[in-house]
C-alpha cells in the first residue's frame, strides 16, 4: 500500500515526506511503528496470480463442450441399463479429462520452475541500526540503502544520491539507466516550468523516485519507502494486466443509460455467463468452433433420435431397443475421440516447442499462433540483443573505424575493425546507383544466375584497422574515462567474456579491448587515477584525471611524463562547447563554427543509423593535479573545481553505439511477411533510433517513398501523436503504424484494440512489466524468459531463449498443428457422417417384430470411433509440415478448421463411405439370404440372426478398412495418395510416402489386422460385438474398399483439375517485410541477355509451381521486386562512412 502524503512524494521536499510518513532519516522507524504498520499494510508482494489451482484446471477440463455432450450420452445409456455402453463412455470421458488435466497441470509446474521465485532482501535502517530483511517485510516509512547491483524493494523517495543510476527498462522501456536525484525540482517535460501536479509528469520523468523491481546499475543512495506491494507503480501495471474490463452494453445503471439498461445489461450478462460456461463466447477460435460443433452435433443427435422414434411410431412406453438405437445413432454422429486426439496432438506439439525453448502455458495458445495476422513486438531485448556495441568511431579530420560481423556486446574478439577515409567513401558512394529511388510499383526483378552472382566488397576503400597515434590516444581516453569492467573468465570447457557496468561504458571498454588498450592494461602501465567528476545529467558528461606513467618505456601515448591528463566523454553538443581544438598532431585544428557544424553533421549521420553518439576529449594538465578533497575524489557538486578542469579540451573523436538486432531477427521477420503476418515495433526508444532499427531488421523499407505520401507519414509515429488520435481517426488510417516510439503501456493496449477492430488476430511479445497489460489483452501473449514475473504471468507462451525466431518456430508449429487438426477432424467426422448415413438407412431394415435392425451395433460404433479411428487420427496429428506452410496466409479465424474444402470433403467422403458400407450390408443380407432379418437380432445371437450377424461383420470390417485407408488419403487433402510427394522421382512412391509417417503406417496396418480377431474369436464376436464369422463376404469388403479409394482419388482429381477449394499463397507487395538473408538471392550483376534468359526460365518454373494462384485484390502489390543494389544490400551501419566531414 502507499503511504499517506499531502501530494505525490516526488513533488514534496524531503522534510515534508519525513513529516507525512512519520519516519526519521537518521534512525529509521522504531520497532513499535513497524509492528503497527505491518498490521495496517499488507506484505510487500506483488499479487500476479501465480500458479493456477489444480481444481480450477480440472473443472475447466470437465466443462469442455464435447465432454458435456458425452456426459449426457453416458447418462442415457445407464438410464436404459446399457451398462457396457455407459461404462465405455465413462472411460472415454475419464481419458479425455485426464489427458487435458495432466498436460495443463504440467505446464503450470513448468512455469513455477521458470518463475524461480527467490527471496530478495533489502537493507534498511530501523531503531538506528542497519539490518537486512526479506522484501515482503518492508513497510512505508522504512529507510532503504541502495548500492550497485541491488534490486529496489519498493517505491522510494530518494533523499541521498551519489552517482545513482537505476535501470528502468522493464518498467518504462527506457534502454538507458536513469540518474536519480534528491531534489523535488521536477520540471514538466519539454518546458522549464516546475511541476505542481502528478498528472503533468510521467513516471519515467520523476527522477527522484526509485521504483520497485528496478535495478541499481551504478552508484549508491538512500530513500524513504512511499509505496509497497500492489500500490507501487509496477504493482499498478500488474493489476491492470489482470483487470477484466466489462464488455460494452453490460451496465445496469439506469440513471446513466436509461430505464431499459438494467434489463438489457442483465440479459447480456446472462448470455456472457452461459456463453463462457459453454465455451461459445470465450477462448481461441478453434475452441469456440469445436464448442459450436459439439452442440451442433448434440442437436443433430437429438434430431436423429426423433427420427428413430418417429420411424417406430412413438410406441409408448418406448422399448429399450428403440432407445438404444436412438443412442447409437447419437453416438455415431459424435466424434468421441476428437478431444483426446486434439489434446494429445497439442501435448506433442508443446513438447516439441519446449525443446525449442518455447513454454506453452495454455494448450490453446499454440493453435492460436497458426491464425496470427499481426505481431506487436517490443524492440529492446526482443528484436535486439538488449546490449550496446560500439559500431562506429570517427577521428578528425576524416578517419572512420567500423566494427563488422560482431553481435556479441561482451566479446572484443567477435568481428573485426576496419578503417577508411570518409572522403574516399563519399566519392565511392556517389558512383553507386540509388536503386531505391529508381524503384516503382511496377518494377521488374531481373535475376542473374546464382553461380555468376558474386558479392562485391561494400567499400573498396576499407582496410584492416591499425593502431595509429590518434586512435591510441582516443582509446586511452575512452578506456580510462570509464567505470565498466571487461574480463575473460574460464568457465570449465570454454572461456567467456564477462562485463559489469553501464551498457554504454561497456561498449566503449570492449572497443578499447579490441586493440589491447583496456582500462586494466593501461593502469598496469602506470596510469593512476587521482580524481573523478561523475556523470551529471544536467551537463551530460563525466571526467576523470589520471597521472601519466613516470616510465617512458612503459607508455606509448606520446603524452608528457609526470603530468596529469584530463579525460572527458559525454553528449556531443556539451563536449564541443568545451573544446578549443580538434584532433591531435598534424591534424589538429582550431575549433570554428564551420568545423563544429561538420562535426554535428557527422554525429547526425551516426544517429540516423540508430546509434547513440558520444564525444571523447582530453586535456593535458600543466603539472600534477592536486585534488581538493581527501581520497582523490571530487564531488560532482563542486562546480568551481569542475569548471576549472573541463575547459580548453581537445576533441579526440566520436563514437557511435547501438543496440544491435539479433542476427536471426531479419530472416524471421521475412518469414512472417511470407506467411502473411505483419510485424509492428512498439518501443520506448527515441523515434530516430526506432526507425533506424526498424529499417535494419526490415520492418519498414529503407525508402519510404514507395508508399503513398499519407501512408508514409503514418508508418512511424511517436506515442504522443498516436495517443492524440481518436479511435475513429485511427480506424480511418489506411494502415496502422509499423513503428510506434516512446510507447507507454496504454499506447500498446490501444494499438492492440485498434488491430482487433480491424478483425486482426494478434500476438504481443514483451519482457518488461510495462508489457504486461498488452500481453494479457492480446489474443496470444508471448513473454520472454528473462523478463519479469509479471509479464510471464500475463502471457500464454514464454520464450526461454528470448529469441524472435523462436516465435516464428512456434507459429510454424502452430500452423503445422492446425493443418493436421484439419486432417484428423476430416478423418473423424467423415467416419461419423458415414456411420449416420448407414444407421439412418438402417431404420428401413425392420425384422418380423417391427423393430429396426442395426446394420452395425453400438459397441462396434464405439470400437471404431475410439480404437480404430483414434490411432490413425493421432498419426495424422504427427504429420510433418508441408513445404509451403509458411507461404500461406493465416487461416480465417471466423471459419477456423471448417473451411469450405473441409466441409465439402467431409460430405463427399462421408456419403461415399456410408454408401459403400450400406451396399455391403444389402449385398450380404439380400444377395445370399433373401433379406432374412430374423427376430430380436439387436440383443442376442440365434440361428435366425445368421444373415444379420454375417452382414454386420462384413460392414464392420468394411467400415474399419475404409476409415483406416482414408487416413492415408488425408495425408494430403488434395494430392493423390499414390504420389504424395510431387518431387519424388520414383515411378510408384506409394509405399515410401505412407511409411514416411511410421506411427500412422503401423496404426493403419495394425488396425486393419485387428478386424480378424474381433470377427473370429468365439464369444467376443457374437456376445459383445453382435456379429459373426464370415468367409465369402471378404470379396465384397475388398471390392467396396477399391470403389471407395477410386471415389476419393476422383474427387481429388476434380479439385486439382478445376483448381477449386484451394488455399492460395501470400502475394508479396510493397508491404513485404524483412529479408531472407539466409536463402534470399541477392544479385549484384547488371542486366544482360543471359540474365534475361535465366529470368525467363526461372519465371516459367515459378509459374508452374504456383499454378493459378489468385492474388488478393485488396493488396497493392509489386509484380516483381527490384534488383537490390550493392548499396541496398549493405547494412545501414556500413553506410555511415559517407561522412560530410
């Protein structure tokens, strides 16, 4: 809870805060006060839900729509004393519920381990003594001590700060640590006006508040606890993530909405309650579709029961035989094994994904991934590494050093450093064609032969970097004016680089280590620190003073022995104001307005690449510096001493530091684009940084002019501009922004709601506390394993390796699973349709007593549905992903599994199966036995029932084999079973193709052989299955099986020949994102007639493979992409050499 204060504590002086919370800065709270406050306030803990109780998971499984229908059928079976059938249905229910329960319960246990909840502690002052206590025991008014590496235990009003920096990235999204101050002079952002109300200043600008769960990156400090638990800022975000907003129109306030509001509100709330209970209004698209299917089939079962009763003329009381026949017909239309097969397939998929570092907390989330149309992703730590790398260094007058092939921010051994002259690079760049400017919406791509296309150097003027005197002095200043450490540690089998400190300083220190000029190595040469002026956010710089080594042989800096040297780094504009000269040695120039302008232009060229630019300078001191304070440390507030040191500086150069994208981000975004998924970046970073990174990873093109002007303006927006728009204005945008910078949690949530209004199905990725509301509101929330517990609790999926490409792997797995769900749903429902047709037609087969005779017995139906169908269906769920699975658009969430193709196929194959089975029964009974249906053949065997029992056995064998063979046919819904792989060179690849899925192969083979014992084992056949042994009837069974296969192959041939009921591939256009850097073809050769021939033949082959794919008329497309120029294929970080200096 929050302490009671007159205003928000960031607006109050320290004295006012102390007075309001009744504490003492020197002694802290007393024991009596602590006891009183612990009774008044709850423990300092976040209520983020934790694990779901086992009984909640169990009840959720019981309330599944299909389970409820099976409960009804089981009750009827026991009601008519058909205990065998009732027991079998009970076993089916237990099996389905158990599988779902243990999988979801296991996922929650995995999340418990993932949360790894430790017992963090806090150092506090009580009764005049410092003590360490668990975070949960901290109360408002406690005095907390902070030092580097500590996690802030609660929201604190800082009253003592010495170079104190806190990492608030998880809370605000700000990548850089924030300096904390003790003063209450907080200004409204963008003005010099002091803040007087808490609404005027966002939490990120309240720099005298240290927030709970943030980490101290540098310095030390003390603060007064002003809020604990759910009253902290992180607690408020956690609460908003779990808060459930009532849907519109559910209010019962008649004063506000009129007299009819209570009636309308109550009706809609009632609908919501029953809709949620029945699974019709909540859940993923597949869950809702299957719930609707269950109730639709239940309605059909009731309708069929009415038909059965009507055929038997509603004889009252209804004989058990009639009721059993009605139940059998209802059982035939319900796919009892669907829930079990679906759950098991999801279990297998989640197991596969867990090995790929994806933890699925909710089984339905993996299925939902297959329908994702948009991904809203955070930048820091998700698309990027969340670390800094010194990518560029500029030394006057025109030397540029570039770090290439390095994505490891901690290793100075990764990649290499190249140097070039900026003026030469500029001339080289002028010679290159600007293909971006030449591109038009109807451009043509001419592809040269792959073997002929050889990559050219992006910059011929570059060479391996060498240690020059200018670079040596730059590295000396950058390494010594630095608090970070870089070291190599032996970790068993291999050595790893370890770093500590602030990310920007780590980046500079790593760059210095590339040349063996690290701080530790330099101090070993004799450099001794005598003073430090810490970084001050008001002047944005820091300085240190070192005494040069006395031994000239140990020092190669070229500086005067025995003198002190001032080293400074900071914001470029602030450092330039203190410099009187630029460069060293022969290249040294006097600072002038023209030179300053050129340096600022160079800074801009780095900044446009998404880099944070710092300036490095130095000043030789005349003699030895005499520190005015003991211990050699100068207080940052000693303005006079600092001003005397930080003047007449010499600029040594600029360094560009950026947060590099993950190596696999760009191809992953390309895969998303190819799959019809649009990626949006929602970040707290600066707009220019966000835009540069978005261009580098391929979220937006380098040349925005390919879009219409009004669209290009809205592609990248600041959160303030986006938040100013009304919902109507957002909906009027032709395209929602692909990049939103300076994002607040409310902005992300608003973006998701805007996507939902466009009927999108979105996933939200994130790792910070500030991402939790969006993660909970998105259709699929994906949290990073290294993120906060709040984020992981709000998400449905957790990526333990934090990699964006794991999302693509999860989407691919989700699509594979969805495609396979279609296959086994088609397989199961086709058999149900066939069984229903057989039983309804069987109503016409009446014995001498007037009762309808089962063409197939109830237990045979359950055996086929649960045993014969289940294992092949499960085998279909293990099918590999098709080669074009990531080239198809996301499935329609409104249609879900039941596309037109699936529905029509189900009807065609079901009718064919039912007809073949019915004809088998007719041929046996009427062909050999003259239509003798006996008496009471539904309940017991007799000599009079020989014809019926033999016909039933033939139908059972026939139906079993048709269902099993259909599983092989449904390996591909369109391709022939005899040529499933179009690339196979074999003349008859049938056996190789069906054996490719070994589980399915043996499920079909063993299932086919299982017919024989059920038909021939005495007692089991006549008493349990109600059929008898057969002989010549096998000829009828085999013949009808051949007819069935021919019928399926004919229908597939019609679909292929007429190109109907097909899922068309994604047509790429100007909205295409990413770059397939792994497999994408990039050609640097100019167009020639040979390339024309190559392009023509390639186009023909592509056309043949694409068939008659129909483009989406609503999508503006480029018929071909323009050939990337060498410049276009060069990463943006390699273009900064085109220096204006």
